[in-house]
C-alpha cells in the first residue's frame, strides 16, 4: 500500500473540494484519505495510482502533480 500526496491547481472553495473528492473516489483502486484546497492524500496498492489520480482530476478540470509517494507497511 502506498500513500500518495498530490498538489492540485485551481481549487478555490468547498465545491472544488467536493468535486475533487468525487473524481478521485470514482477512480478504481484509489482510497481517498483527505482532500483540502490545493491538495489530496490517497492510498492505493497499484503502481499506476498517481497517474490514475492525475488523469481523473484532469477529466474533472483540475491540474495535479505528484508531491510525494510513501510506501506503507
């Protein structure tokens, strides 16, 4: 399992937080742990999780990039 922290551009309000949460929650294999303005923390056991998350957010209209990925035991 890996914890992934994403930085997300274009989030300005609670509605953005909800939209990002929904986009990440709909992506298969991702567990949303926290979403706040400008960032999200997810967990996954898939190697491609960060790419999937960035793609899901792009479809929702947000630009994201990987800030950190930590392996969890």
